[in-house]
C-alpha cells in the first residue's frame, strides 16, 4: 500500500507492472496458509516463565516479536510464539540505527502489553529483550541526556518500561524479527522454524547461548548532544559583591562596620581590654563609609590617583583639572578648589570625589533622598555637595530620583501619546450631509422661566451634531442630560436634517441608554432611522475631536453674545440657531489667491447650496429659467461643491498636526497609574495592563487595565507607567 501511494497511482488507475506482479505472486501463495496451525494453549505445567522479545529493522520496515520460554519440573523447556507487530518504514528517510531504535520502542510496548496480560495469572521470572543493532543497544544502555532529542526521547521511553540491563545482543542470522522487518511470502512463512519457534538456542541452558560484544559505531557518536561550554572570568571584589547585595546605604554601612569590628577583634584576641563590643559607634560607621569611598575611587580613579601622587596633575582630564584634586592623609581623593581659606569644615571645603556610574554613588544619593524627605534635584545636589563631589551630579541624581515611587506618585508622568492614526473612511468619503455625524453635549447654561426680575432658572444643555465629512454643525437645546432628552433632540435632528446612519459619541450614559432603547425598538424607531452608534473608549475625548471642537466653537460664541444674561428657552434657542448658521458659514479651505474671488467653500454649501450668512445679492426672481434647466443647475452646483471639497479640502487633512513620534507599544503586565482628573495624583488607582487593543496599523491606543475595583478600558494617554 505504501508503494502504491508513493507511485502516485489514482483510485481508478491500474497498478504499475512490477507492483502488480508482486501482488499476484503473494495472492497465489495465500492458500498455503491453510496448513498453519497455532496451538491455543501456550502455558503448561512449568517451574519458571520467561518473556523474550526480539526486534529488527530494515529500509522497508521494522518488527518486534515476543516468545514465552517455560521450564518444567523435569528440566524440559518449551518456546512458544506469543505475538508480533510490524510497521513500514516512514516515507521520511531515517538512518538504519534510528529505525532499529523505533523497533526497540515497538518491542518495549509489546512486552509491556504481554506482561500486563500474564501478571494476574502467572509470575514472570525474567524479561529479556534482544536486538542485533549494536548502535541501538549502546543508546539504550546510556543516559538519555547524552543524546540528541530524537534518540533521547525514545531511549527514555524504553528505559521506563524495560531496564537497560535486560537488553542483549543477538546475531542477525538468529534474529526471528528479521522475518517481519524484511518480509516473507506465505510459502516461506509456513516452513520458517526460526519465526515460529524462535532461535534454536533459546531452548538450551543460558550457558549455551551465544555470546557477543557490542561494538561502538560512528553513528553512536553522531547522535551525541553537542554541549557548548562558555567560561567567563569575572573580576569582582568582595566589596563590590557586598554593595550589590544591599539596597540601603545605612544597612551596608552597618554590615561592613560589624565585619571590620570582627576582623579587629580577631587580630587583638591577646588584648581583651582593647576588644570592641556593644552598639556601633559613629566613628565605626564613618570609617566603614570611608572604606567604601576609597574602594570606589581606586576602582574608577586609579590612573588619576597615580598622576596626583606622581605630581603630574597637569595631565589630568579637563573635568578633574578644574577641581585641583589632592590626596588627604587617609589616601582619599578630594577637591582642592578655591575655598581653602573659608571658615568652613574640612569636609565642606574639600568634598570627596565620587564617580557618577558607581553603586556607592547610587546608594548615597538614595540615602540622602530618603533622609531629607524627597527633595528636588537642586536641593538634593546642594545637600550632597556638603560632603561629596559627584561627577555629572544632576544626571546621577535624576537617575535615582526618577525611580522613586513616592515622588512619581506626587508628579506622575503620563505615557506619550501614540502615533496619530489614519482618518476613518467616513471622514474622507463623499456622503450626504449629516448621514455620518459626531455628537456631544455642552453646558450647563442658565435658562429663565420668564422675563423680569425674580424669575426662577433651570439648567439647559446644548446638543451639537457635527457632520464628519463636511464639518457642518447642527445644534439642539435640551433641558437635561437623560436618554429621553437626547432621543428627543435626535428625533428633531433627523426630522430637519434627514436620516443619520452613524453617530459617533463618547460613552455617556445618555448616549448608551439611547442606543439601548433604539435597539429594543427594532420595529419602531430603529427600523425607520437605522442609526448605528459608535462609541469611543471611556475617558478619551481626543478620539472625537470634531465633536469637542464643535462644542468649543458654540460655547465661545455663546459666552461672547450672552455673557451673564439669562435668556428664556425661546431666546436661547434663537441665539443658538444663529450661532449654528454662523458656524456653517466658516470656510473649510483658505480663500483663493485670486483678488476677484471672495467666495470659499463652507459647510453651508452642502446644506443650502450657499453660505448661511452672506451679503444680500441681486434679486433674480424675474429671470426666466426652465424647470429642467434649474434642476440641472442645482445638480451641477452640488457636484461642483463636492469636486471642490475633494480637491481643496481633503488635502488639508493629510498632515498630522501632532503626535508625530512613533513610540513602542505599552506591554501587557505593565504597572500603571490610571489618571482621574477629579482626584489628586496620590489617589489615582494602581492597575496592571491585562490586554491591549491595537488598531489596524498595529499601534496600541486603547488597553484594558485591571485595578482593585474592576476591569476598565482606557486610552493609553490616560495612563502613567510606573518607573519599575
């Protein structure tokens, strides 16, 4: 069957002549199997019961066969064939040793199955596994970790079933599994005693069994796992190792001081009166700190110390030459400077020199930062300069202070704004005005119940609809922020501006509630209006810049026109409509460079074919224009507006006015502070990013963050990654 598959013969084609002849020969010899008889009873009265298995492989396939060897009370021995299994070799070419190893795996599983069937009834005295492959036997008798993955996995499987000591070598001529690996025709199988009864010596005493040695083959070494050893020599003193173990300078000082005390007491055991004991003294702590400073200077300023000792200060680097360094009595490098005559302490006039990128410098800055209650960079620098002169001090101090959690919580740094995304399709597609709109609420404003003094007022809100294609604005006056009030404004908007198929908004409760109401009223409002709500992520007003800009423009005009006056509902609605007309007369594109052209494309052109606030023109009512000509004229004007929109306005949307830098995406698992403008930064909740929501361009602008109170979806700009 495998040869037929390899030859590529289809279902209805004739087999190749060579395969057909082999099949005819095999078919003709099948009747000879009638003479084969296998006794049903294999186990008779016996003293001992042994299981022997043989395996073999060839390029055609591999086979495993199991025999039972019983010994009677009179010393007679019987060998019975139990079962066998064979497999064809895989189409992917394998080496003969690997095929022999597959045969050993097949034999191990077969012996385990036979032993499981015999164990409840009979006791098995011995299990022996035989193979004629010295390479496979070497693999099986060795540690699996020594070999490559293919061999190691199968050797481990074999050793879990049959111990390596149970495996033995058999000559190829005596191996009955060779019949199954190479194949036999029915006539040959009937009279093949080696297959039915096993090798002739299997019925003899063990001392008469053939002995053979397993020779090491090159294939054994070929399968050895290649191990690469990398030796790295690290020169790290015990002082460096000690500093890296502690994150506090105070703890490091005390540990080192106790070590120095122990060494001192060990050297002065013969003088009990001089031994140190009790709490550490300030002198011991200072000596421990000076020891650390000396070690840091010798490590970073070795050549400079040698030049100062040799009197070659003129060859020092320029940064150190300005400080006129010198060595004090303890061999420490200090700043010479120009304050030697000042009435200050010696440590203040001549502070100790420290490198910027050193563990001691980091611990020292951190200790001062915590001791003096988290001061700013300049204050911390002044405090350190009283005793230590750090090279490039502000860089070193900022590297420490920027990782302080308490300072970060007070003044958290927000994540950089992601790269500005591409405009959605509804922003750059020719659509009927307001068929795709953005909506938002603004306010509140005080609305009077009537004219005169003493009239009560109530709060009013403006609902602004902005066309996403033409930037045309429609305003509605609402008396509350409920879903019902928004639905009423929406119905007035649709009644006056036509059907709206898409509404983009934030996740205000009134918008979400209106969306849910429209979804429930499928046979009523939703079927007629067919409005699809598209919600921006929570806390992301920059996702709907059109609506935010529309609210800002309307409120700017209202604040300048109304001021502190309180208008009635009718007056406020009138002013609001006039502001709407004014905003719809704003030019979408810059004015033409032609001095005779004073017109510009405005949102009003897409609503009424002309600006809504224009200078009065000549009355052309008496000019005769046919109805068809008038209709063609209007159609042409409308097409000219869209042509001008695509040629003059769309290219202005090409540039990214901000958020130009491409930052790396925030990663899942990052710790962040969730910005809440209504509370102080110290009360902002701590959260962990659990999921990112990248856009079509692969840039992540929205994430899901889990806090102590639940799971929220927030924009990246409303998060402050912790400096960890």
